[in-house]
C-alpha cells in the first residue's frame, strides 16, 4: 500500500515544481484558451448539461471564471470545504461573490449561496496536479474530490495544462476517474485501462 502513496508523493512534488516555473501570464493565457474550449462544447459535450460544478482557481490552477459570461444559460455550483474533508456545492451566479476562507481559497458563503445536492449537478469540472489519459487524477492529497465524486453519476471533466497530462498517474481504486480532460489542445475523451 505504501508504493502508490510514495509514487503519488513523488509526482506531486514534481508537478508542484513544474507548475511553479510557469509564469502568471502563461496561466492567464492558457485559462482563456481552455475556457473557450469548454464554452465551444456547448452544442456537444455540454448539450443537456444544465448545472456545472466548478472550482475557484488557486495558485497555478486554470481559472474558469469567464464561463459565467460565456455560458450564461448554465447554473454554476462551487465547492465549500467542510469538516472531514467533505465538499458541499452551492449555487453562485458570479465568481466575484466568493469570499476567501482562512486558507485564502475563494468559497461560496452558505448564508448567501444555496446548497445543491450533488445529484442535481450534471457535470463537475475538477482541478488537479496531474491527470492520466486513462482518466486517472492526482489531487493535492486531501481527498475532497474523491469523496465528493464517489457516488457522482454525471460527467467528470479534468482541467489541466498540457504539462500536467501523462499516460497515467498513480491512483488507487477509490480515486475518481475523469471522463474527459481539457487542456490548451482541446477536450479529449479519456480511455480507461482494462484491468
């Protein structure tokens, strides 16, 4: 059991170093390109998708806040970190309504933004440190998304820079598997490995 943890820790360290070397300008321009790819999928991938679980970018993550303007017909639900490394999702009409928590992560305010059951969300867009073309995802190590997605039946879309995409990343059976990845290149369907 220690081998996957060690492999995960090693890749997390490598990816943090890789991302730290990328300029803010590159992150900003890549965010615009990736956001456009998602919005351009309105007629196919997003067809029938009404409510999207989205995240607020931290550090070197791709920002998707422009989706509010690009997809005005969609509802957006942002995650709120709860005790026990659990996420709840809350409907937010504008990313500017989010408030920074104690770790400076912009989050919804539960007294302002109504909670939504995860079963009412059609797609969840996930950040991560690295992704595999087999759908595997390496998060930051606290398991928030893996717990939230454990029983999620909708579409799971991982967001990454090209440098964050590998053939596969170390993962365990309980780790969430992405249906699609989106990077500067476009949206790609993942191909799960056959066991």
